[in-house]
C-alpha cells in the first residue's frame, strides 16, 4: 500500500469548511490548492508527487505552444510536482529535450525523470507472436538508452521503461541481462514497463521476474480493470504504479460532441473515430449527474484515481497553466467520498484492443 504524506482535510466545494469555519471555503480551497501530497514509489523508496506530469501532448499534438508549455512545467514544479514522464517517441526526442530544459531550470530540486524506449519495429501495441529480439534487441536497448541520456542531458535516467510489452517475452534472458547491466553501470536507477492499452494483465509475468520496479497502466473511471489482478500483484511485489490516461484521452473531460474532429496528423483523430467517439460521449454523459456540486467531471475523474492507495502517481497531460492548477488542486482536495466511489463502480467500461486503440 502506498503511504501518503502531507495529507490535509479535504472538504468538497459547497460543504462547511471544517478546517476553520471562519475562513470562506473558496479562500481555503485557493490556499490548499498549492499543497501537493507525495507517495512512496514502490521499492525505489522515492517520494513522488501523487500528481505527476505526462509529457506526450507536449510534442506533436494540435495547439501546443512551446512557450506556454515551459510556463506550465515551471508552474507544476512550483506547486510541488516532481515526477515527469516522457518518451523518445514523443516527437522523436523533442519531449525529452523539453524535460532536459526543465531539469536545468530547477537543478536545485529533486525531480524524477521517466522515459521510454520505443519498439524497434514501431508497432503499438506489439504484434502478437513477434520475438522480443525484433522489438527490443540488446544492442537497440542500449542505443536508445544512450539517446535518452543525451536528450535528457543526465548521467542517469531515474526510470527507463519499455514502451510496449508482451508477457510471452518474460522468460527471455537477453532483456534481463541488459537491464541488470544498465543498473550496474549507473545508466538507470529503475526499470519499468508501459503496459499495452486495455491489457493490464499483460505484464504480470514480467513483474514476477523481480526485475521490474514500476508499471505504467491505463487506469481511470472507465478502465478499472487493473484493480482486479495487476494492483494486488504490484502491492505484493512492491511495484510503483503509474496511472496514465486519467481522462481517457479527453473523453472524461466531457467536452466532446458528435461533431468533434481532430486534424489528421493528431493521434486523437484515430482514437476518436466514429466507432469510439459516440460511445465515449454517451459514457461520459452518464457520469455527469454524479459530479459533486462545485466540482467538474475531470476533477472527479482525477480524484477517483487518487482515491486508490495502490497508485503511486497519476500523469495527466498539462499543456497550459490552467491545467496544472486544476489537476494539482485535485491532490489537495483528497479522495472522493466512498459513497461516490461506489456509485462510479458500475461505470467500468470493458474494452478490448482494436485497430484504432494503439
């Protein structure tokens, strides 16, 4: 179980401020929105901010402004965020270099940098039955570790992850030897896996090898499946859990309509294809009556994840300062009421990987 530090009273908007009834609740919320909580990141013993920073959208997404991104990143650090997740594939190293600049601007602070090695064949998810020697051969793993070290401009990567995984590879020895050597050489501090979309169980055999320190998995109100088998195993093996896609790529923001369209080069254009867009809107609309007074759908979605002590950190994408303020406020507000959590359970949406899901 993850230990949470710096916990505070968490009154919902519209309730009496129990912390000090003489202080208006709106003022108290403004003050506490700057309080970040930290959780133990599995066996690494790192204390990471429970709201981390997902950096995919900083490179290659529509309407991303580089200057605004830098301001948002600095704001996140100011408010206590210390865990940043990127990948070489996010703009072919662009996102990693953005993180490098952030690390330099805040060199006096302990910020954790996590990145990922892309599959050599560039298939997300991996092709079933393909050998790991075609996806993550030993020399390739080393090559991209060095690329990320150069992009991040660090001597050691805090967390190196594989960007896809198949548990059929768990018994192979080559990747294990490379990971062990990278740790021994001081190239990486910890090793993890980014699990394929909607396959939270596809990584459990790798965890049992003892070489995996962290897993990154899709977990949100819709995608509750990791609670069934993955989270109990991570708890037992002392694995740091990174919850990604907290807003279902935007579906849990609640702004999509049947007329929403993304530019062709934007990844979301494929994800929110006709087959997925309308069902996503319907599932999101069904949640709206459950949103607490004074709150909103994305805040409820983020607090749902933070209500689970098995999660060490959640990594929403934040391209603007307003996103940073809103998401970090969720940490200050604390877990949802158990009654609301119970009401959200039936909104689990079981989906299987398909051609557009990546």
